[in-house]
C-alpha cells in the first residue's frame, strides 16, 4: 500500500528529492521556501545524506556545482530574489553540462517585493536568466502531488541531458496542504556518469578529468555552441509536457500554469458544466514551451485567455505560438481580489472573465 | 669529450633546467647521467603559457612536488579560481574543475561533502579572486571548518585583466586603476589574508611563503606539504599564501620583480606560520 501524507508543497519537494535518491542539499533560508531547507536539515542526516546551510544563494549554487561535478544527485532551492543571485551559477552549470535540480518557490517582485505569492519569475527561469546562450528545462507543478512527481522527473531529465533542471512553484503551491501518495517513479536507464564525474583518479595512470566552465577558453568554441544547440533542439522535440482539455472543441481556451492553473481548472470545468465551449491548456514544461498544441488550437479557436499571477509573461509565449491567428487576453495581477500582497486570482474571477470574453 | 647540440633536450620553462634528455646517445663518449631534478610525475608534459618571469608556474610545480612526495595524486581533486593561475590546474594529472570568480572554496565544499570527506580537495586562487570577490566565500568556508586546502597566489594586483589594483596592492604602488599610486583614502589598505584567517577557529594551518630563492622554494614546499597533511589528518582548513611575481603588473623585468618582492612585498607581508594546530575545538 502506498504511504500517504497530508503535507505542503515545500515538503513534497523534499520527499520528491529523497525518492529520486538525492542525498545532497545546499540551501539558504528565504520565505516562502523555508520548509524546504528545514526538511532537508531534518531528513537528510537520517539517510546518511549531506545538508549544508550556506551563507548565501551564491554559495548554494556553487556548492551545488561542486557536488554535481562528482556525479551525485544534488539540489538547492530558493525564492525569487535568491534565485536571481544563483543565475550566474546556473549559467555555469549549463555551460559545464552538470546535472542538478534547482527549485524556485516564487514570491512577489520586483526587488524585495514581498514574501507572498506571485508568478513573476516566468521570464527569469525560462529565458536562461544568467549570461550567455543557454536554456533551463523548467517544470511547473500545480499541486502537491505533482510537485513530488516532477522533482523525480527533474532528476531524470537532468541526468539524461547533463543539464540543470528548474522546478518552478510559488508560495501557494509551496504552502498549501494536500494529500500526497509517496511512490517512486521509474524512468528507465540513464547515461553513465563515470566518464566525466570527478571522483579522484585512484591508482590508475589516468590523466584526470577536467570540468571546464568556460567553454571558449580551450578547444573549439564554435563546435561547442553547435553541439549544445543540438541538445536544446532535442529537448524541444522530446520533452514538451502539458495538460489539455477540449482544445479541439472550444471557442475560448484558458492557458495557465502553476497555482493560477488551479483557479483556471475550476473555471474551465464550471464553464463546461454551464455548456460554454471552453478549452484548457496547462504547460507543465515552461521551457520547452508547448508551442505546437497552442498553434494547432489557434487554427480553430478564436480567443485565448492567459491566466498568470503577473503582468503578462507567459502571455508572450502564447502570443508567439498563436501568430496573430486569434485574440490573446490576459487575466493577471490586476485581477487579484485584494490590492495588498495577499491578493489572489480567484477561480470565480477567471470564470467571470471567461464569460465576459467568450 | 665533445657534446653535440641536442634538440631532444627538454628544459624547465623558467629556469632552463634540463628535465629530460636523450643526451647520452649524442655524445661521443657514452656517459650515464642521472636525472636529479625533473618535472613532477603528476604534471603533464606541456609547455607553460604564462608570461616570462611569472611565478605561477613555479607554484604549480610546488603543488606537483608536494602531491608526488605525499603520494596523494590519486586522491586529489583540484579547484581552480579565475585568473592566470587557473591555467595551471590543467597541468596536473588529477581530477579538476574550474570555479566561478571567487567561488572556489564553495565548489570545493560541494565536492568534499558530496564525496563524504574522502578526497583531498584543494583550491588555487589569486588575490583578486580570493581577497576581493571571494572573501566572503573564503571566510565562511574557514568558519565551517571545512577540511580543505587553499593555495593563495598573492601578486599584489589583477594580472589577467592587465594590472589593476587588488586588495593586496601595496600603498603607493602604481597600477592601471591607481595611476598615482594606491592611496589609503578611497582605496584602502593592503589586506593580510593569512593573518586574518589565522584568527578563525576553523583554521588549522595558515602560513605565508615566498619564492625569491631556492631556499624559499624549499621552505614553501615544506609548508604546502604541511597544509595538505592537515587536511589528510582531518584537522580543519589549511591555507598557504605565496607571494608571486607578476612582471607585467609590477611593470618590471623578471629579475627586478623578484627584487621588488624582497624589498617591498616582504616588508608588508612578512613570511611565517600564523597558525598551526593539530586539533580545533
């Protein structure tokens, strides 16, 4: 029988990592993800794992870089401002092709913003917010259960592509309590790490392995860029994930991710119950973005409503996918129920906007 | 006995010392010669790409000799900082990684901890890398009592970027960002990293060396070996600052650079061991 818990999304992140055999965590406290740091501080010593409370997010990401270089499964987490501090390190992990997982439990921005929820990091996670030409695979769960499962998938994709993978949640997903079924997901065999992981050369007459974070210093920079671009193309072809409903039969399609997709999902079901021809698309991978399903739907659907708790970030990806074949509207931060940072986009607000626009 | 010129003689980049040769085949009378000084076994047979008179090559030779003498090549992982010294990391036949600017102690921490303390992990960092952008990383790594070793190359300036002021630049020293010489008002004072870190509980061994003579080189080798031994014994952080000549930054010839270290840098940065304990609380 599966083990069941009633826990919050932040702890589900931790359980997902443990079930993926992650035994290394480096973290710095920041609201609203402190439960993640505390989870690993409590749980990792019990299984012989490594927990380090770092002096900054810069330190977290660089310790993660060191640990990832030894081939172990390792992760860090932070929230918006702390994630910004990690960006140089994430670019370096991508450049050095090191597998690891980084969770961003979003809070309000810009700047110090606030400690409550928002979805304002879409751009900084999907565009490879650090320097240089790279992308992150970004997974966006919309429930506690999905958080647990996507963390396991994240470690698999990280190892498969030798690349950092981002889990993007927010204060709502992180703080809300839901039922969680603990179970291990099996993704099949993954590439061996022995050829590149730093584990010391031992007694062999080995020249030693060398992990270079500046691909342009040694070797052919152009060949490196071509090879890495092929890797991004492969991810774009193979790793797109989304949840969709009634996209073939809709006058209006709601596109939403993360916590705001929960409000949107209720609105979509309610609209269907009321006989409205409404469809629903929830990107699970924010990069690579499910452009094709949206583009296909735009052939016969005339209106799209993007629901996201920001000023319109995923909106631009939807507009690019739609290619002016349909109207694209935003239900964003202006639709929150309160003017303070405690405001949220309620399900009934989404339904009301759907009815107004359809 | 007449010796022919032999193109197969390989020489040490800086000193011109013979490191390997097939000379006995090219002399009229066969004489067996014993090589008494050669490239350390743990170093690749590669030419140096550092400037003439730069002592970073010598620092890597020192590290190589220490690794060979302690027989730890197979257990080492090196972490290179950002700067000219980082080029040396590829000279060693060990597992190695390059770190972002200033972050080597954190990367080393990640490596050491993830492998449950098994490997011998060391960083090589310059003064801009360690004492400016990476001072916070350094102090926190020492404060955690990480079992790591850092070799700190102090050449009183930023060499790679063309000779700007570093925190270690001497007062009145002319650099490209202190064209009138470093003045304390607005530019601060030379920072004494070995002494500063020696005040910390997590530090097991902190020392400063120079490479101004063969005797100093031998002293530095002994010091670096002691530093590695502190890590092997699991005592705490070990740190060796090495005063290093950078002729382009000093705007001097290689020989004048060594003399300037002796006349100016040694006065500001005295050599010695500032902390040496066998146990930290």
